């Protein structure tokens, strides 16, 4: 062990006096002996160092515990008295450690508690004085608390060893700090008088602050922190605080709701909520935040939700006060049920405001613009104020749909007219981009209306006018609107509108050919004629009007007729003179002028080439323009003033009478000043039926006798009395007697509907012809006004294909030459979607509309006629009408080659195509798009258009479920081609 350094033992012993301890004699006498080598050399002999335990435990000197406690007691007293301590803190800490080491911890803890308790008890006396005001009392209690905390911190630092050993090992004992809190709570704060004055003072300061006074917030923070530390915050303060808060804001809410307007009141509520939130952050315990804010919201908002909205929401919305509406939404969102009641009032406002726009006829002129502005306004409010809340958006849509349909049909009509005003040429209000945005907004309003068929009717009428007169502002805008309607309502909704555009394009091609044709004529004439050829099913129904054209016009019409029918055999042209217009060149002394006028105006003006002055009757007779008479309205009321009959109609009379033995004819209208005769009646149950008697002129009258049967009513008898002694109407009449003619059952309609007939209805009665036109009539009324539903007359149901004449632009109407005469004229069928799916996906995809046309031979007919029905690769079996010679009909064909397109592409043709199945049967295909094989999912491939350049003007019979017993089996070949056919149809 020579190389090992010598190790010195580390000894610990009590030497001298250490904190009053005296070293025992035995310890002093104990010695150690050791021999150590120096410089690293080993001694020849070494001795072991032996350390032995004390033979007896060291004992504390007499009176040590008492003397030490006395020092500690003096130190505690100095701390509590806020004077300097005589002893070093380290010395005091060591003394506590020594006492604890000798098992006197229990006594030490008890003595310390007793000293602290006596001191705390002594503090209560200073709070017994009644002279202290609230603020001084609070400051005093706060000082006492601050002193107590400071003292306990010092005391604990001295007795830290006791706190960390003995107290920590005894779970039933509170720590020295907790003991101090317990003593303060038990002897000061739990004192009823002290606690009451403390809480009262705190609440008074908070009340003053709520009233706008400046208070010592640090004092409040310290006192409330004291209550929280002492664990009496909730039971002693929070409950009373919330009760007083509740009372304060309940009274304040009631008072301010009476005194202030809604925006000012909501601003105050928001301010109160911010103030209370700030109090929680500054001096209240965090646990108070939720019940406190809930209390404010309940008393200032929850109790007044309906009152706030009833008092001020309408004005906020009317005035578009965005910040106030935003605040309203935010505040109502904080309260349970707040959003729901706001939603209800929001919906009611939209309905009420919108109703004022829609139902007031005086606002019709600006209805659509006001609706668009209103929609923009509510959209902005939802986006900015209501945070794009889906509930508000959905309810807004429902509300718009509700109010906009309170007035049936009118909004749809006005929306169509508004679109017309924007798309009409001459509209310089907007750029193309702005027009597109306007159309998008209109489509949003359009979605809400139920009467989309009414919109379609008016839109079609206006579109027709724009196209025919050339007043469309932009083809792109027209097609954009059409695309929007198609996207919104489907292809069926816009198929006729699209057909109108196709007619115009095809008419241009026809006119190019006609111009070339005219160049080859020997006498082309001086009139430049332009004709638009219109498909009967696409365009609005126009009432044909026969007028007296001059010879040059008639000649030009015949030239066009020869040209067109030469290309389309079997068709008949019907000229729509009401749609014609012309450009007239006139020479005056001042120079030449040009007039753009209607065809009727043209005929009148051309008369003045033959003379300088004509009477009104002469003009009517020369031109044949007989529509100059407006319709007249008449009502029949019962004894209570309730309307039972309404008639709005135009009536023309043609009467044959004798003038000195010669037959004369006179033509006149029912004048607008005709009156309802007193013999008119609403009828009385089964005793009598309603009757309308119209008197006019010198003793003339027209009587409509009504009756009812089952679910229908009718004009059972029409009676016309005319007085031949009236020289005004019947000049030089041979007799002056009153004649009477009548006719049975002329009009019939379903009960609860109005009878509507735009076209002319002719009634022949001996020497009198009566023509009704533009008739709206209803008897047996229950609500005093026309019913919404209508019964349409047979005359209006006969569709005619229109050709509108203009001079220089003239359009005509074409109807097929039929043999026998058609009994009905159905419109084109709806386009259906068809597909065939196999193991490898879809192999056939098609859109098309189909119609069946059959002509059969009657039993008593000898000549065989063609049996026509449809489609390529078709097996058909059906039972024809009993009048057919061979009622059971069968036919088939499987080798057709129509609708041709390349595999992978789709074949598309918007025009009608006639596909021959047999020599006797054809298939009519409308708006077809079809693709066979190589189909990508549900999408058509590239389009191969058909080359048809003629227009469809035929009236086929629709194939549908009504044809009982019809069985169709469509067999489509691998390659499908196209075949054009323009032969006229023979229809049943």
C-alpha cells in the first residue's frame, strides 16, 4: 500500500457552544491516533483508525428547549410587531432544526400556533369601531391582511424545517401558511360584523364603478383575492354580487328599453358586457365570469328579445344600418334562443317588405328593379352582418318564394318584360359584363317564382318580337340568357326558344335562295321581300288576320309561295300579317323621307297615293283591317253587389238585310259603350240561370243565357236582337222591324275556370254572322274575380306554323296541307334520355323526341292508303281505331341506315327528320343526339351535325301512353345513318 495516498477521516462533532449546545465530556476526552506516512512513503508499521459510537446519546442542556423557544418567541413577536429581530435568521433556523431533531416538534408547532392565534385574535378589536366609513374600513382590513401575509411568510421562513418535516409527515396538520390563513379566516373574516362590512364595502365600490365613478381597483383586487385565498369568495361574496347584479340590470333593462332607441340600447348592452368582462380580468375571480356574463345577457337581452326586434329591427333593415345590424346579430347569438327569434323576425320582414313590392299594382313598373335591389340588400346584410349564416340564407330564400308568389303570374310576366327591356336594342344602360351580371341576378329572382310557364309565355312573346323586328341588342346576350334558363329549368323548357333561333337562321338561308330565284325572274318587282319562316310549335300563337293587300304585294306573295312550295311539296303557307312591317319611301316638298311602319299602317298610307281624303269606314273597307275595335268588359252583380258574371270580349257582327229588294251586308262591332241591361241576372238556385244582356245602339241587344251541368257551365243560348229601323247601321232598309236570331250551346267551360279564346269563333245564325274574339268569360263566380285556371277554346288549340311577312321584310306561316283536315295539332314531343348498359358499361346513349303518324283506310273506303308509323329497326304491333278496315296492325324493319355518324362520335340533329320504316310508315325524330359504342361514362363524344337546311313545319300525332296496345321494340344497328325527308304528313 506504499503508493496509495493517505486518507483522512471526515469527522463531524459539536464543538463548543452551538446554539446553546455543550459538547459532552466523553466526546472531549475521546482521541484518535494514527500514523501517516509523509511524501508517499509507507511506514514500517501502520495502525487502524477505529471510530466508535457514543456510549450514550448526547443530551440537551438543561433549559435548552425553554431558552430556545424563548428566542424563537421573541423573534415571532418582533415580526408581528414589525420591529427588528435580535437574532440572526440563520441562527433561528438552526435552533428550530435542533429542536426538531430532539423530538420537540409537536410542542414547537403547538406553541407557534398559539402565538399566531393570540396575535390574530388581537387584530379583531380594530374592526369593532363603528365610526369607520366603508372605504376606510376596506383599507384597514386590506392592510391587516397584507400585514398578516407578510408576517406569515417571515415566520414560515424561520420554521421552514418544522414545516417540511413534522408538519409534512402529519397530514392532519395544516402547513404553517395554511394555519395562518385558517386563523385569519376563523377569527377575522368569519366574524359576522367584519364580513358584512367587508362585502358591503366591496359591493358599494363595484356599484360606484358601474355608475361611472373612479374607484381603487387595486384595493378591490386585493380584497377579492383575500376572499378567494381564504376560500370564502363564493359563499360570502359571489352569491350576493350576482344577486345585486341581477337586480341592477333587470331594472336597468326595463328602464332603458323605454327610454332609448334600439341601436342606442344595443350599444349600451355591448358596453355593459365589455365592462363586466374587464372586471373579471381586473379584480374578480375567474370563476365568476360565466355566471356574471350570463346574468347580464339574460337581463339586458334575454328578457327583451321580442321587444327589441319589434321596436327596432324593421327600421334598422329599412335604413340599412350595417354596424347596428352586425351588433344585433352578435348580441342575439350570445343568448339562448336569440338567433331563432331573430330568424323569425328576419323572415317576417322580408315577407312584409317584399309583399308591398309585389301586390301593389302601382309598383308594377318598377317591381323587378325593386326586387333586384331588395335582394342585393339582404344578400349584403347576410354576408356582412349575419356572417353568411346558412340558416339566414335558407330562410331568406323561403321568404322570397313565399311573397313573390302571393300575386300569381304577375311577377313572372314582369320579370320577362324586364329581361326584354335589357336585351332589346337601344339599351345603353350597361356594358356586356354588367348585362351579364344583371341577367344572373334576374335568374336568382326567377328561381323563386312558381309560374315559370307564365314567364316562358311572355318571354317567348318578347323574344319573338325582338327576333322578328331585329331589335335584339346582342345575340351573345340572348344565347347567354337562354343558356341560363336551360341550366335552371332543363332542355325541355328552352327547346322551343332554341327552335326560334334556329328558325331565324334557317330563314336567312331560305332568303338567300329566294334572292337568287328572284334574279332569274323576268319581272322581279319594286318591292324587296324578306320572309321569316316559323315553326308552328316554337313561336307564340298569332291570330291570322285577313287584310286587303295591293296587287303588287299579292303578286310577290304568290312568287314566294311558288318558290317555297316548289322545294317543300305538301305544305301550305299562312301569312301572318299582324307581324309584318315595312319601310316606306315618301316624297315631300321638303325632300324624301323613310317611314318604318307596320303592315297595317303601310296599307293605310298607300291609300293616300290614290287620294287626299278618306273616311274611317272607307279605310276599313279598303284595307280589311278589322281589329281596330278593342275588347269591352262587362259585369253582372247580384242584389248584394257580388259579381257573378264577368265578360271581356270583342264581338263583330255581319248582317244581311234588304235594301229596296237588293241584298246588302253591313259589318259592325259591339261598341265599347254598350251597357249591361237590367234584365241581366245572377239567377236564383234552380229557379233561373244567369243571363248577360248587352244593349247598344238604337234597340240592339246581345243576350248570353248560361246554364250548368255536372262540373261544367255553358252559354246555352246566344240571342241577337237587331233593329232594322236604325238607319245608321242599316241605311235604306226595306223594313223597320226588330229581328231575332239565336244559336244553342256556343261556349262551354269547366266550373271554377274562366273561358279563354283568343282566336275568332264564328257563330252562323240565318242572316247574321257573329264573331267572338279575344274572349275571357266566366259565370257562376264565387270570389268576384276571374279564376286562375282556364278552359281554352278549341280554336286556340289548333297550332299554325307562322310565316311573318314584312315589306320589305315579310314573314309567313306554314301549315301542312292535310287530307283529311287535322282534328288536332299537338306540339313537338319532349326530348327523352335513353341508354343501354352491358357488362362493359354504356354502349348506347341517346336524347331524342319521337312521334307516330298513321293514316289508315276506313271500312267504306276503296283506295288503299299508306300505313305510317315509326322507327328504324322497329317491330310494332297495335290496334287501330274501329273505323279502320284492318284494325290489327303489324310491321317491322331491321335494315335501316339513318342517323349516320362515326363510331366514337355522336350524331346530333336539331331539326325534324323523317325516317322510313316501310313504304307506308315513317318515324319522326326530333332534337336527336345519339351515340353507339365507345361512350365515355355518361358523356357524348364529338358531335357530327346533320346537314338539314329546311325547317320543320309538320304536325304529327304524338306517340304516348294514350295509345293503348302499342308495343315498340327498337333494334339499333351498329352503324346508324341519316336520311332527309320533307314530305307532308297525312294525319288523323
